[in-house]
C-alpha cells in the first residue's frame, strides 16, 4: 500500500537508508595434498587466513547491513567507520581438513562377494566409507559493555570499553586443567578493560584476534 505520509514517497515500508559502503579484505595461504590408490583416497589441506572488515555484525539495528548476531559496532554512535575496522567476527586464522574415502572390498568387481547371491550383492556390495575431520581455531572475542555511557538516551546495543595499557588480555591465572566453571579463573582478563569516561566511546577494537574461542573439532562419517 502507498501512503503520502511515508517518509519516502511511494514506499510505505521504507523508513531508513542502509549504509552499504563498507570495507572488507581476505587473504589466505592454502597447502593441500592428495593421495589415491585403487580403493583408498586421502586428501588434506591447511589454510592460514585473515579476514578484515569494518561492518561484520557491527551494528544490526542502526542502519548498517549486517547479520545481526552480535554488537560492538560504534559507527552508528558517531564514530568513524575506520574505528570499527578489525578482524571479522567470523575470522578463523587456522583451519585443517582431512578427508578419507575407502571403497569396501565387497560387491561387483571387488575382491570379495562378486559371485555372491545377487540380493546380498545388492544389499551389501559396492559400499564405501568416508570421513571428514576438521580442526579450526575459534572466533575472535567481541568486547562490549552493557551501558550507553551517557551517549545515547535510546540505548539499543552495547558500546566497547577502553583497553588498559600493559595489561594482558588473557587471564594469567587461567589454567588449561580448569578451563571453565565457577571454581576456575576466567579465560578473558577483565582487568584489561575499563569503562570509558562519561560520554565517550571505548577504544577497544570491535573484535580482538588475540583472544579467540576454543578450538572447534568436527568429525563426519
């Protein structure tokens, strides 16, 4: 339906312009190896990469194109787009994949069962087993504070804190033997962050590549 009262004449469902002038870059190096025999195929690769941008999930509710899963963008609070430039929220620096495909030796033209009763050959012959093992690093940490810091009276998402110079981002008391739990020291060193002065935006980057989530391991068979 059209309405003369709409903000943009003739388009009643449009209320905002969305900023699409964002920057992104992706660089990677890939090493792969393949080995194949008659009944077995092995393939592996390793990728080292880095993705940079200034808008991935930066501001889902403030006129910026994004997927809308995390906050942390300060462009809509008056900061420059350059201040939101950091490693992408989906950045995975290291990824290793291993693929194996093995033809089981049962069935037509196979060493075993080629002369078996036909229903058995149809049911159990000519199968293969395959698997994909994948190991990747986790996603970068997105520091935010649940406060508008007297910047926006209609507060809709978090701003970033300030970084405390000289304080390590990873908690020195964290132990691999006690990774999570109420009795374990947190992995992120909260002393490395502080509230910015009232009315100011934080200087922490939108994402921190030096703090990543745990390794992700998947196995499909």
